[in-house]
C-alpha cells in the first residue's frame, strides 16, 4: 500500500495547475551543496545590489541553516530542473551591529530591554545542530532602509519569544559576507501572546510601497480549552499594515482591523492561520493560510479578501499529498507552506517548513508557472480538503 501511495503521489508532482500552469518541485541545499536547507519559513524575490533572485530564511529548528539569510540567484533558478536540486548561491550569517551592543541597545530602547537581551543572546548562538537557541526567523522582504538615503535593506521577522522586525545590510562577498544588523522594531504583544509555546507572533512581512510601511501577518493561535490536547488551535490570525520608526511597529487602524475581519470572514472549517505574505505588481497582498489550505488575495482600496488558490487542489495537485513524498517521505498533517514570492516573470514561488512532529527537516521549493498573479486568475477550486 505504501509503495502504491508513493507512485500515485509522484504522478502529482508534474500535474497541471490549470490554464497551462504547472507546479515544479525542487530540493533545497546550502551553498556548495553542503546539506539540506531545513525549516525554511520566509521567502522573497528581489534585488540587493547585483544580487537578484530569491531570499530565504529558516526558523529556530533549522540546525545548520539557522541564523542565516540565504540567496538563490535568478540564473540558478533558471537552470533548475523539476524534481532536481537548487543549491543556494550564498548564505549570510546575521552579524551584530557595528560598534558596541550597548550603543545599539540605547538607540533602540523602544524595543524593550528583555527583547534586546534575548536578541543579543540568540545572535551569538552557534548554528551547529542542537547548540544554543537560534534566531527564530519567520519572514523576509526587501525594502528601502528606514533612514535616508533609503538604500535597499533586508527586513526579517525574528518571532520567538518576542516578535521583532530586524533591519539588515548585506555586506561583503564570499566567506566574508554577512547581513549586518542596523535596526530593530518591536511588534507589541501582551505577555501571554509572545511566540514561545503559543507560537502566536508575526509570520509574514511585505513592503507596502513607502519607506517604513509594511504589511504584516500574525499566525493567530489561542487555547480552545483549559485541558485541550493539542493546546493550540489555529483560528485567530491577524493581518494589517504598519509603520516602522524609532524602534516601534505602529499598527495602522482602522485598516488593520478591517483587513483582519475580511480574512476571518473567509474561514471554512476548523482552522485558519496566516504564515506568509507577498505583494503583487498591482498592489494586492497574497497571504498563505497554511492550515486552511488557501492562498488568499487581499485588497486595501477598498478593503477586500478572496480565496484565490486552493492548495489542496491545484487542478489535481494536492500539496499535502505531494509534499509527503518529496523531497523525502514524511507525514503531512497539514500543508506546510510558510513562504511565498512572485518573481519578475510573474511565476509564483512557495517554500515549505516541514510539518511536525517527526524529525524530517528538509524544505521543498515550489514554482507555479503561468498563473496570472497580477490579474488574480484563479485555478479551479475542486473538492479537495479545505
């Protein structure tokens, strides 16, 4: 039975999405093919200097992939073959700011002493397997720097235990390259909502078109009973727009509450969560509802939300079943997509953070060709699980 399941699922890996579109799958590897990229949790397509392509980060379970910003060039992606390897061109360790940490902490005191102390500790942790608490990186985007002259910087979300946006400058080449911390911005949460075991913090970040302004998505978990097992229930995501300045992450209202409510109105079934964001060429936001199994399309003027792509049925491709066998056999209780990006040709890129609880860690990169992202062309929504 297992062999039949594998053969059947493998046939899905080249199935059409609709309107001529296809889903392609790639295994992800660290530079020099040094090993798998593990627990990928954020994805963005953009340019920093001469580097144009995909940028990727991993969460705290990423082992040797943790605490790193990865870059995959457009040239590498162009050569990629379906069900083959994609080897990252570069990996940038996240480096402490220039000058003293005390000076940086003083300049960013609005972030809070506890959050700054934890950030400092995690940035000094080793990336060796099971060695120290690593940065829990959950999202990545490129945007103008907060301060003039607004050169392009990388912004990442460090989610556990304090949801904090980090502003990074990419420096150097080869073995001397790094992503230097130049700014930090606190996403204020109540003490019982921090991203420890509640795993409730920021999971998506995308540039909103003006320096300092970003769209964000919060995963949204809460207890559904005092003795419930499992204790977390994915049904309370949030989404909105904010301005980053002076160490703070100021949420724009009433826009953010309106966007959140439109998303809640779309929930069908037992779960809904937001795990990744990107912005299309026409200024709309694509949001991954991982547990609900949809990519949502969000508008701002006027505020709107629609279900766009059904991840359980991309015209025959059920991502939960397909990812259960590629890049290796694993159990898949839900669709594990946690990163989304759109490239210059309009192709949709997705990356997965392997579903728990087993020890499988290797992430899968997906490309969906020929969906009209800018115009919101929908695939057929079949009878797949929702």
